[in-house]
């Protein structure tokens, strides 16, 4: 529990730092003279450079544990933000965003593998995943508005400097607080005679996950990338930045509502994922087709769907993998999300003059649901069994 507490603290500080940039990056790029198409690439390049980092992370986390990669991500991302405070041209911002995407690619797989290794019980693992989501959401509730407020008072340069030093301080705290190994259970440790690294399980065989399941995180992150690109473009002056920051906070409040409903972890992650994505798709459809609905209402419901999807998706991948090679499993999930986060903003920037990007997000989410593999057990099992069996693995 002590390990989980420290990890949640570091995650809160890191997520606060990262989400504070969402409402200010686009206006900052525009102030440097960037065009909307370039901004789409700038937002997307962060996700694109996640890919090599995710590919590396999948192997090294299972081999060496999570600790060193959490520290590396935090310290490196902080240093990049300090450099970002001094950029003067759009290409410099593009380069630094690309570097930031690479170094932060290790953080999410390492943290998720670490949390999942704290227990082998599916319900407990689901609670840890929900806790991860709660921390993420708590940080994102206040950070967009806080980032916009700091920019309004201190300007872009001081904002990036303060966020950079916060990440560096968090990385230094992690050096002294996160242990290098963790024993998942007394029995497994006694049998092996060795401690078990973060991100691994004592399990007799490796389960493989059908690649088609990774369409789920791809479609969700693609839709989110479109949203994160479109919202800041509504208004780019100081009052608009404040308004955008508050809208991002509304999304987080909605997510916090459903994340706090811990009893949802007792139901099948398959059902929760499907319901959450359907709800998110409906929200994007309302943004595209019903402008008379207040945007804050649609974003609140969209945030509620996120609170259902992400813990359920993590539990689903743990279940499908049989609890083994979690670093690699979550790295593949991050790769899928990185691809979606890259394709979403780029697509939005290219086609926003011809069709509503929100309608594109709706289509992507619905197609993602239609082509995932569904077994008889997934279709009929509502209550999550206390087992690690994986009938859908290939």
C-alpha cells in the first residue's frame, strides 16, 4: 500500500504538469506564427514519437522493472519543458514536442505495470486501475484551468519553466521513494526464491492478446486527439484560453464521477468498455449534430465515459494477458494510443473545413466497436469472474 501511495503521488504531480499544457500549447504555437495544419502536426508528433519509446518500454520494463524508467521519464520531460520556455520558432516547438513524446512513452506502461503487480486478484487490480484513473482525473480537473491562469498572469515562458521544475522535483522524489523490486505474493516468492520485478507475475505460461483488441485504445485516443485539437481553436485570446481550461476541467469532473463508483469494478471489463465507448460516441455525435446542446453538458458526459473506459480497458488487458508480461502488454496499448493520438489531430487539421471533426471521431469510435473480436463468453458474461483465464487470446 505504501508503494501505491507514493506512485499515486508521483502520478498526480506528473499528470498535473502535463494536463496544464493542454489549453496553452495551441495558442502558444499560434503566437509563434504556426498555421492550423502545422499545429495539427505539432499535437500529433508528440504521439508519433511515443511509438519507438513504447516499443522499447515493452521489453525493458519486463526485464528491469519500472523504477528507473519512471525516473527517466520525469527528469527528461522536465528538462525538455525548461528548454521549451525559450523557443522562438514553430519548428523548435515541434522538435521539443517530439522529444517529449519519446521520453514520456516509458511513463504510462511502467506505472500501469507497477500498479498491476501489486496484486493478483482481478477485482483488486481493477481498483488499482480505478485509483490510477482517479489520480489522473483529479490532476486534470484543476491543471488545465491552473495552466491557463498561470499563462494569463506570468506568460508562456514562466509557465513552462515552472512546469518543468515541478517534473524534475517529482523525478528526484521518485529516486528516493520507489523501490526497485516488489514481491507480488509470499507463495510465489517462496517458490522462486527471488524477488519479482515490477511489471511481472509469477505465471506458468505467457498469454497472447489478439491484436484486434488494441483497436479499442486506438479509436478512443484518436477521438480524444481530435477533441484536444479542436477545443483550443474555439478562441485563442487570453479569455478563450481560460474558457478552454475550464472546459477541460469539466471533462475531468465527469470522469471523476464515474471513477469514484468503485462497484463498477465488479462487472465484466468487456461490458464496461463497450458501454463507455458507446457513450463517448454519442457525445461526439451531439457535438457535431446538436450545437444547441451546451458544450459543457456534452463534455461532462464525455468525461464520464472516460471514467468508465480506461480502468475497464486496463482490467481487460490484464485479464486477456493472463497477468504475464504486463510491461509489454501495456506498451502495446500505449503504442495503439500513440497512433490514435497522432492520427486524430492530423486528420482534424486536414479535414475540418469540409466535415465536422467531431463527426469523424464518432465514426472512428463506432467502427472500433464493430471490428473487435467478441467471443460467446464476452457477450454473455456480465459479472467479472475471479480468474485469469483468457478465452479470447490468439
